[in-house]
C-alpha cells in the first residue's frame, strides 16, 4: 500500500512533544510491513535546515496559491534515512526556514499550516506519489482532507484520508475572514469550517476525512463527552461511525535499558535489580540527593502544565514528605507557577526533593531508569508515552485512570497483582494520595512483590508493531470503501 503521512513535526528532525515521537516510530513500523511504500512530509524548519546531519537533495520548486498570495514551494528529499521511509521537506523561508524559537506560537500559525497542508498535496503530485491513504495529524494538517475534497480530488481520485487527533484541545481556530482571505475554498465548504462564527480547521477535518482516529481507545470514547472534548463532542458524535482509537506504542529501540547510552549501567528484565540500583545511586548523586538505596525515589518527567495533574501533586507533596520516607525528582519546564512551586519545594526539602527546570533527554532516561515510582496524575491524557517509557525501565507508574493511561496501566491491587501499576479514578488529591500510599507500601513492606511487578512491567510489549497493524486495518477498511 502507498501511504503518505503529513505532520508538523517528527523526530529526530524536529520535536516539541509526543507527536514528534509518534512521527518517528509509526512511519518506520508501517514501512517494515511487506508491500508498503511510506512517505513522510515535514516542514523544512530552520533547525532542520541548519543541521548538517541531514543529507537533502533538491527535487523541484513551484508556486502555489494561498488565497490572493502566490507562495514559493521548494521540495527537498532526505537521502540518508535507511528504514524504508522516504522523507520530504516542504521548503519555504518565510513560513518555516527563517523562523527562530519554537515551531508553534507564531502570530500567523494558521496561515503557515494552511500553506503546509496545501503544500503536502502539491508535493505528492510533484514527486508522482499518489497515495492510497493519507494520514494527517492534529490541527496543523487538518486542512488536508478538505483541500483534497474541494480542490485536489481529480488528482487523487482514489486516495482516502485518515485524520488523527493527538490532542483535541488544540483545534486550529481562526477569525471568520480566514476562510476567504487565506483558504479561498469553494463557498459550499464554508459550513464545514464554521464553528461559533469562526473558522475551526479540526472540525473541517472531522467532517471531510474518510476516517478519524485518536491515540487511545479510551480517549476515543471520552471525546464524545463535553468534559474531555473542548467543545468538539457534538461534531465527533455525528462522526462517531468513523471514529476509532489506536493506542500509541513507544520506540523500544530508543527506550531500551539494555542499550541506552545515557545510562551509567545497563540491565534487562532479568538483571534489573542490580542495574536499577546502580542507576538509582548515580541519579541521586547527579541531582544532589543523598544516596539512600532503600528510600523510595518518586520521579516525574513532564511539561509543567495544569493538565498533567500537577495541582494534585502540589496538593499532596508536603503531606507526603512529612508522613513518608521518600525522595522526589521532577524534570521539566512549563508554567511559571509550577516551576516556582517545585523550585521552592526543593529548597525547602534539599535532601528529599530535586527540581530540574530544564529540558534534558539524557537526564530523562536516567530518571526513568533510576526511579522506583513514576508519577503521572494527568487530568487528561490522550495517550501518554512517559508511563510506557517508565515501565520499560522497570519504574512502577501511579496514574489517573484516564485516556491512554487507562488503556496502558491496568490497576494492580495492594499486593501488586493483576495489573501494571497503581491508579485512581476520581480526579482529586486524596485519591491520588491513596494510590501513592499503595505504591509506597508495596515498595517498603513487600519488596519481592514490588520487584515482581517491575518484572511484569518490563516484559510488556509496548512496541509499535501492534498499533501499526491496527492502522493498517483502518487503511484497508478505507481503501475497500467506495
């Protein structure tokens, strides 16, 4: 099958979050399947342009229209990727190549990614790759199904589109004039883009794509209810017949305690007792905590933002530190009030808490490996990758049972039986605290049971093989439909 994947980011070239991880691993997993040809299209950001590690070849250039604008489109082909995925970069200095700072958050993001959506289709035509299926991701490529239906269908008569929602909170809103000024679509498409008197590109994708997916099965169900859907529940309810959930995997080659170059000691599911002890001692030393092998080390690698459940951790942290012997390591950056709280907590408990307000992939790996208990009390979590990373390294998760956390962390009882971690159903601090106590009690009073649970977590298959097969099932279903 010929598969084209369009996304605004993809590791290792450019990454701001989980979407970048998915766009590194999913195309590769699909390309490993016999008979598939996989193409990935990304913007040619300044960070990519200036990285000499990427050997690119100029393919062609052309001019495309965006409303009244005539914009340059350069198409570059990556030459030094060896896993069967052909990467193309969309080159435009104005929109991508000369922008400093973050890849999102610019005042003209709507225009930038409307251009990119159209440029992806033009790229497929220019390189003569007419896909059986296009998968587009989040609001940045949400206009692809609409452009294809409204303007490009004669060039892609048999191509089907799958729109994947990685986080429904970010929908691609614009003022109503955006429809005429930038999109310049036929008038009969105005209604599918209109939402509350404004333009919403995610709504358009849901209505015009052949299928819609989310990144976990539970999240797909939750999006039909107002609490989780950020206003999109009615739109998704009407489209529920084409909505499905496919739970993400992780890159098990990158997140591998046997080979991870960032670790001071390597281990597997059979040798983790010694290996994790060495990693724990090294981590405690690195972050400035006393090296106490029998004190449980609670860890968290996260963006410091509200929906990650940090208000719950803030609510219970001092109580936990007063009542139980434990240490805590937090790594991440984000909202100023959470950065301030964890910094001050570390100053208040310098022998118990380390707060690293930074972005450091190597330290993240060492935290996954050196921790005993991983905290992920997210208020919402479409899928989540950190809990799977932690389990891969033998660190037991404590999670709020929502979205992909519910799908990937079935609850263990107080003896560590029947699941993969400790969960709480109701989003409140006391229930979170109860789950923490169950994890701590198992660690401190049933050490062999805790280690058995660690082993169970480590032998789970969190690879992309199963999700990739589920994507192929959806692709086959779309291709078979008329």
